[in-house]
C-alpha cells in the first residue's frame, strides 16, 4: 500500500455567491485551483442569517453536476422540471445539470446555523448534453461507519473499506467514479483509507486540524494529495473533521463561463445563446 503524500495546501478564499451568500471557496477560485474532475468546492457556515438568508435565486447550469451536502440547517430546492425537495441536516442533493437546468436553492430558516458544501463535479464531453435529472438523498440513506477509538466515516458517493466496514454510498459510478465522504477523527486519532490509484484526491478541513509533516493544517484549508493507493490522516489536538473528495480525472479541456462548463468556447457561446433564447433546458 503506497500512502499519498501532500502536494499542496490551499487556503480557502472568502467570497459571495448567489444573492450575497457568504462562503469560502476551497477549490475553483482560480483556474489553477481545480482538481480534475472537481471544478469547485464551496463551504458555507454561519449562524448570522444576514450571511445566508438571500440564498441562491433561480439560475442556470449546463455541463456538470452539483452535489449539495447540508451539515446543519435546512434549504429547499426547486427547478424548471417541477422538482422540489427539502435539504435537511445530513442530507444531500445530487443534481446532474446535463444540457441545462434552471433551479433555485433557498434557506428555510430565518435564524440558527446553516452549514454545508456545494461541489461541482465535471461531466465528460460525451454526456454533457444528457437530460437533466436530480435526486434527494436523505441522511438516513447515507451509510456511516463508527470508528474504533472514536470518529466516523459517512460515505456520500463511491465505495470505501473502513476498518472492518465495507461502505457503499448511495451514489455510484459514472465516468469519474467519485468518492465523497465526511470524516471525523478524535484528538490524535489516525486513519488509513484505500483510494484507487489514478484518482485525484484531497481533503478539506472544516473543524479542528490535521497533524502533518508540514505542521498543523487548520480549518478552512484544502490538502491536495499525490498519487498512491491509500491516504493517511492524523487528527490534531482538538480532533478534526474533513470532507474527502476523490475522482478519476477526465483529462479533457475545460471552457467555463460562470454556471456553464463545456469543452470549447464555441460550446459556451451556444449555451449563452440557448439561455438567452429560452431553450437552454428545453
């Protein structure tokens, strides 16, 4: 088993999106901060309603998937297909924008903590123009392995061997074979996890800190990992909680304009024209 080493540590960048939602952009704030096949990772966490109450009003997407994971709080999704769903604490929404979707995500609370993530996962050129579809995954459908010594692994996508557990996430397969997991470790606890060779992999710390050879890596930092067959983590003195992302890279050209991610500039111009003409999601 070859352990992946740290290749880069990226601090998340504070920004705003939607109608003024305050968040940290952990991946995707610049072209060189993507991790194929992951285009973007946003983390939001606030108990001040002014940071999130305006939400994400109706907006379009084409060419990729969005994975929204709510750790704490309550949001509602609606789209032009007539789908409507509640995202409650511990739940996930997996939306494949495909050829086009217009949706909104709005907080369903006026106070209290709203915390979670949105991941943008690229689609290969061959399936970018597939029909849009969407799935709500409630918390009780997501497998959790309790770790000896404390901590847990909650698997949103893919498969993982975790100590004596074989976890199978509610989302599987696809060209990028993603693995997405919420992992919590107690103070000083270590965990090794197999991750397929050839997958790109990273962890984003959002509570506590990781103990590494480069020193403590605190909350709000992405740790990008080199190739290997496994990753190894050790929690710092206050424990740690991370989001693990791993996936098979597409190695395809990326052309992006805001919420449209295609392979060529001509395809971006077509997406803009389709949106302008009202046929993006037809």
